[in-house]
């Protein structure tokens, strides 16, 4: 069993920053397939950032240069540093782990960017 617990969401003004955390626990044999997704109202869930095999990091064009995904393998925690936030970044953000062909999701945390 795998559990992902997120924290760090909230309300921030445009241009501000937030750091999301996702702590993983349970039967984790590979901490490599980690990613962050987001879903805005009326839109489908979209990939924001992924930290995959070999440490490869990829980002959606809309967040490239502003967001950074990272992880601490000792703490089994993945982070999403979000800088220069825009109103269009407003969404529910989800942490995801892929392991042995199965997907595990966090509960989601709300990020609202507004003045």
C-alpha cells in the first residue's frame, strides 16, 4: 500500500511563491516515477512536472522556468517550488507516483493565485 500526503497549498498573490510538499509512505520500492499534476475548474488534469528515471526532469511549457520539481529520497518527499505565480496557475495540485505499472495519487491541495 502507498500513501501520498500533500501540503503547502494556499492563497498567494500574483508574482508570489509557494512550495508544495508530498510525503510518501508505505510499500515504496521505487521513488523514481514522481510527478505533479494540476486540474483547474472545467479543465482536464494536466501534467505540470515530472522527475523520472535517471533524474530526468520535464515541465509543461506553461510553467517552464518558474516551477521546479525536486525530491528528498531520505524523507521520501517530493517538492514543487512555484515562483512568479500567475492567476492561471490556480488549480488543485496532485502528487503522483508510478510504480510497477500502477498509479498512486495524493488527495490534492488547492492553490489559488489572486490579488
